[in-house]
């Protein structure tokens, strides 16, 4: 028997609102399975966020011969993480349909975990597809289409109901919600519910929420919309639709995650973050829509993260969306993170190895990349009497990318050398990779003057993860924390990380700890090493 193999494998995913969850039905066309082959996979958790608890009775499959028996098992994926797999009990024939009800996760969200899981909020649902979509095993480059079926309400149409995804709005019947690749499909974020009155648009940028996030969301969204427009003009690249999804959680701070042309952030309406820091966070993400160099992560992360930090401050400042005080505060904060960092002497190639596990190291490529770009901007402006700037080099990168060409670090340097006489790689090496260089005086323009201040190195005598987890780990014998009486494993109450970074010589870090049911406060004096850190202030009038 010969079968005509379809030229393409296609997956049609239909999401039907079916309280208390979403019925997921997909139709896979172009794949024939033999008995025992895997038809679908779902990790047990993704980046700490729980997926669905589906057993094999809850997932059904059929082809044109009828029901296909399924067998579920849990095994380790390539990274050793547990995942559920469903295998078919017989050979399949023709398109295969899979169906199950995805119920929202009801456990309280974990602190410091991105808002990825399928969750119900205010009469709607949201989550990233890979947390509730059983994905077929391949091929990786299959094409897909997404469709929504809204809720059916007795005797009336579902008035304000909308389904919104990273890929677009509408029910998908116009073909808008389509794409190529399992990775894109899995990374797609979705939100559905009574969203007609719970979103705000400003140009191509829109913000969506199911419950009030506790901030002035219209002001927040319109400021971001203008920022997005300013960036698209600065990079000489057309803006495409970009969506910000807001969720709520009961924790301090914001947890966030980036998705295709979209960003999701969980905030606590009872204890909202200041809007300035939310704005900075999303503005940083917007830059990622355009600016990337090509190469291994340890070679190029400094550019994507450094450029995101640099342009999310410089462009809003230039266009009046960020006032001078906030701009300087952010720049000088980042200078402390770069140059008084206990890991400040680390080479970026070493840093990449612990990029995700060591919190202080994580910040190095961001900060060094930003100050390199600021320094380069000053050098380019000075050499061309203000005719050219780092924006011109960045626009070259964006143009290359739009034309499907890659730009390596070497090509970046070659592009800079078309304007500047000296070899760029050694300068890049010192400011970014080894971290020995310091940005020049006029890095943020001649209206600011650079001073050097002595800043305490945050050598607190415990692992930096303590600043995030608030549980003492890696207590150094004889170190500052131990001398202050703190013990390994103790849960501590600490100031917010930005407030710790802003401590000066002579300050103390006040730590709260509960012992024998008694709240005690102790102080870690910042008497250890200091580091010279550049600091920009407004140039006083002559
Ligand atoms: Zn980033």
C-alpha cells in the first residue's frame, strides 16, 4: 500500500471555552503513527510553573477508523525534566484528532515564578500554550492554525468576550492566528474572557487584563505605546502589533515572561510596584523586538540585554517620556550594579556559565553592554561632530536582520570601524568581556558630567541568591553576615534589592529575623571593600 504523503504537516488547534477550563482539540494532518509511537507530550512543569494534571483517560484521540487507544507515561526529557507522553495503541490512518479539557491551575502562584500556567481570573483564563497544550512530537517545522470558540451563553451572545494571543486577535477563522514551528506555537500566550472593556490600545501596542492590576493602566499603556513608536522610528523599523498581558499574583514585586511580540507580567494589586519600574521593565522588552546580534549566547547576550537597557532609558529620556532625575537614577543604579558588583572582574565567558544561577553575575552583560553602547555613542558623536551616533550602527543591524542577514560581533566592529579609526574589538573586549574598561566622560552627552564615587561592594557574607529568596545560603565563616549573628538557612527580612544596591559607605544593611518566635533586627555594617563607580550628574551652568 502506498500513501501519498502530504507536502506539509499541519496542526489545527481549536480552543473552546468550556467552564471550568478550555477544551483543547487538535487535528494533526500529514503524520502517520505506528502502534507505540508518541502522539503528544506535555512537561510536568515549565520554568517552575505547573502544567496540567492529565491522566490517560482524560485525553482522547481518534482517526477515521474510530477511537485510538492511548497510553500515558511519565519519563525524563533530554534535560532530565519529567514529562508526560501519550503513545498510540494502534497504527493511525489519516488525520488524527486529540481532545481534552484543560482545567485552570488552582494552587496559589509560587513566588519568583513566571505567570505561565493556565489560570482563571475575573471570569477569564490566561496562560502560555506550552503549559496546557499537549504538543505533537513533530516535525518541529509544522505549520499551525489556532482557532477560538467563545462561550455559549443561554439565549444571548457572549457580548464582551474576546480571545487574544501573541499571534493576534479574533477567532482565527480569518487565518490570522497561524504560524510555523512547534516552538512558536508553544511560546504563544493566550488570554480570553470579558476583555472588550479590559484592554487599552495605543498605536500598535495594546495592554490586556482580566482583573484590575492596581495601577493606572491607561496611563501606563499609553506611555508604553508612545515609547514603542519612538523606538520603531529610532531603529528605522516598522512597528508590528505588540501585546502586554497583565495578571495578578499575591507576592511582592513582579514576575514576568517574554513571548512572541508580547510580554506577560504578574503584579500584586494590593501591593503594586511603582509604575516607573513597571514601565522600565516593559520598555526593556520592547527593544528586544528589534535588537539582536547573531552568535553564541556568551558572545552576544551583552548586546541584546545591554541595548535593551540602554535604549529603554535613552530613547524615553530624549523624547520626554522619562524625566532627567529618573534617567540619572536608573543610569547610576546600573553603574553600581556593574562596577561595585562582587563579580565585577568576571569575564563574560565565565559569567555565561552561571548566567541563570548566579543573580549578581546575571546583571553583568546588561550593565556592561549598556555602558559600552553609551561610550561608543560618545566616541561616534565626537568623531563626526555629532553627525553620527550608535543609532546608525544599530540601524545597520536592524536592516541586516530584516533582509534575513546575520550580524556577528566581528561585523558589528567592522561597521563601527567604517566611522572610527581604531580597532573596535579591543575596546569592546575591555568594556564588555573583561570588564576592565570604564565608559568615557561624555557617555550620556555633554549635559552630564561624570564623577567617580566609592561604593561598598556587596560582599555580605552569604550567597547573592539570599537577596532574592530571603533565606540565608552559603554563609561565609567569619563573613559580615556571620559576624552580625546570622545563621545558615535562616529566613530573613531584607530591604528590596534596589535599595540594597543604593547603600553607601558608612550605611548598614538592616536585616530582620525571627528567633524563638521573636522578631529581631540585626545590622550588617558595610565596612568591607569599596569600588570606584562612575556617576553622572547634571553639569552645572557655567
Ligand atoms: Zn532582556
